């Protein structure tokens, strides 16, 4: 067989990996997790940004945010703790300086954002509402590392519902709500945000953790505690995505410790429509293209012609 | 900058606890500048999960030999075994598969030619100064002040000498060279060469002292910093340091990986940086 014939052969059997979430069409179900991919341009030297399903930006607030003191990261077994503290340029600087780069790329841009107060959430959503390059919003109500905002809204179903309702009023953009695992029952908050108008749910954000330097007897993070991410949290994430998929009708994006295609497939099989890759981007800037290729190979080998056959195919 | 999936050419202990690793990297000489670093990963092992940042010690070239071995370009890193990552590294051999992402960061500014150049290295902090010396010696007189706790910490000084660099060694316990801190030597040299450009890399207390001395003598100083780092490309924001004028209201965080690792001393808020615990934790990798 010639090389050329092999290539044609592979093309013929190439599975359809495209998915759609709340009207956002993606070439494949793989996108970065917010905060692990900067504003996209940081990783442009290492991968073709048009290869991935979507770009998810670092979380934005109304005003620029300084973030937490250092040390902000600590490696743990099969994972890392971070307490960056949502350092970001602010929504206006994003629109002015970061968005023009993303405009040229034929991949949907999902903007992650948060507020210190309910009003700030509403105002950021309003400022992004009429910007055509923004394909969708990801509402962060789950950051464990800041005093105000974030997790305060994400752990209380009433507060979560209120902030989703307000953002919904300010923006018609597809609205993804990112949930925290640091609750007793994630399905309660999932149902609350669905009822309040969320178009999709993304879960999970990091698990709150702590590590101690035994010699200095100090916490290894200046913030004392941080969010645990990486392969260590994947089984927890798969379980929670499975629970949320059962609890709501809107699509779910699965995230937590995905490093390779097999990890991503676990999430798709329990019912996630798409997945986010986080910490793995730090380890290997080409993690996402490799995962996409791996999913494609898996589909070919398993005789799956459309990724949607796989989504929610868990045998219980 | 790119991710090279490659192999180790050699990995040798050069002093107690200090290793030199040579890694095959095609055409690295064209892109690596003094002060650049790489993010290193053992291809087949997890843990550790995250890559480790290492300053590039030098790039080099092995010509094709008569046995039919093709010409090879390589880079070298020097590391001290201090934690899990470096312990794993010390057990690697020729032919083991590794990945290096790079070259990364902003390197040294060469300054004006023909002025005296003084390099200050503390222990493993010596690493990024070699390529710098190799470049500076073309146009300037270069002196290296090398400090460590004891004689084991004094590494590869003879290689600087081979470049034509004048070297001064000091150890805290007096087991090699002059007894005392490298900063005492710097004081002396600056009195003798008041117009020198200074370049330094080493532990935070040393850098802080070097900065104070250079400020007193009003000489320009560039420092190469170490920091804990997850990505190395400016995305994780884990490695930030406080820039001059930083307050909570007006944040001036600088990314060590992207805006550094080399900074002009006046870019940084030294008092706040010294207060920040774990700032030099990168040494622990």
C-alpha cells in the first residue's frame, strides 16, 4: 500500500468529532480549562489554536486583579495546589489588548469571568454582551482562593441561582456555569443554576487542599490553602460529572485531571458533551492536540463514526 | 521555542550532589541566548507531574566523527540534587528519553562593550553566567566572583578560566579560596572598578545583598531569578515577583518565566520580594 492510499483510507474513516454546546459549535470536544491557557496567545507557539474545540480565557473581573502573594503553587502527588488568586487584566483591557489576537483565530472564544459582588458579575456580563468575537460566557462561581466572589456564590444554591439569573438578564450569550466540587451535593447547585437559566454546566473546579513544609512548619502556599488539580482529582471529577449529568437536562462540560485521551473518554462516556484540559497544558503544551488525536484514533479503532455515539454511553 | 522530544547524551556527577546533563537538541545554538532557560521533563515518568525549570549552562556542537556518527548539537544543564525531581534526574543515563521546552524567557542584556564586567555567582546560580561570559569576553574584560558554602559548591570555575575570565572564589567555611561571603569580594572589586556592569545569579539573600552594594556604588545590575513554575510560558502566573511600585491597589507583578528570568535590578521591589517567603524555592526543585 502506498503512503498516499493509506492517508485516503484514514480520511474516509475519520470520525465526526464535532459537538455543540448551547449553540457554540466546536470542531471537537476538547478545550482548555480557564486559568491554564492564559489568553490563548501564550500557547500559540506550540499548537495550532484552530485545532482545538474552543479557547477558554483566564477568568476576568471588572477591574484588574493583583492576585495572591507567592508562593502560589505547590506540587503534590499527581497534582498541584494553586492559589493564584484570579490575577487578571480586567475585562476592558481584555477587550482592548487580548481580544484582537483571538479575533483572527477560527475557534470559538469562551470568556470566563467572575465578580467580587453580584453587581460586578452583572456588569462584566453586560460589557461582554455585545462583543461578537465572544462565543459564550463561562461564569465562575467556584474559585476557592479569593475571599469574595467565586465560591461564596457557588456553595449556596440560592446565591448561585441569583447570580445566574442576574447575568442572564445582562447577556444573551450562551452561558456556561462552572461549579465547585467543595459542596456536599453538587447536584443541588447544578439544578439551581439550570433553573436560573444556565445553558450548560462545567464541572469540576479545583478541590480545596493544603500542604505543609515540615521543616519550616509553614503552609507551602502563602494563601495557606489552594485548589488541587491534576490527575489526583480525576476520579472525583468523573463521579461528579456523572452525578450532574443525571441531575440536569442541559449539557455538561467535564473537567478534572485529564492528561490523555483515555482520561477524556471517561468523561464523555459518563455523559459530558465536551471536556476541558487544565494542568496537563502546563506539563505538555501539546496536551490538547494529542488528546484530540487520541480520541480520533480510539473512535476509528472502536468503529465509532460520530463522537456523539460515545457521549453518555456508560453501561451501568 | 518549541518542545523537543529527545535523549540524554550524558549525565555525570561533577561535584558532590551536583550534576551536569548533556541533552541532544538540534539547532539549539541558533536560538539559545545567555540567560535563557528550559522546562525539563523525563518523558516516561510520572511523578513528578510538573516540569522543572533549568537555566541553560551552555550549548555546544559535536562534529561528525569518522565512525559515521553525524554532527550533534546539544545543550547542557547543571543541577543540584535537592528534591524528588532532581533525584530522579540524577539516576538518568545516556539514551534516556526526555523533553525540553525552550529556550524560554528573557535573557541578559549585553550592556556596553569595553566596560568592566563583573559576574557574581552563588552555588548553582552560576549556571546562566557561563554563556553570558562567553559572549561578554569578546568585547570586555570579565571577572567572575564565585561563592558557596563549602568547596563542593564551587563548580566549573576552571571552564570560565578557559574562556579567559578572571575568577575569584570564596567559601563561607574557607575550605576553598577566600573565607567569607562573595559579596565582600564584590565590595572590593567595585571600589577598584567603579564603572563595572554587574550580573548576578544565586540565592535570594545573596542577590539582595548584591543589589544593595550595586545601588550604593551606582552601577547597573542585572539579576537572573529562580522561582517555582508550572508552565514556563506565562500562563499559570505561579512564578510572579513584585515589580517596583507594587501595591495591592496597583499590582505590578512580573512573570519570572516570561518577563524574566533576567531583570534589571531597578525593575524589582527588593524589600517586598525579600519578605515573600519561598521566593527562592525554585532552588528546591
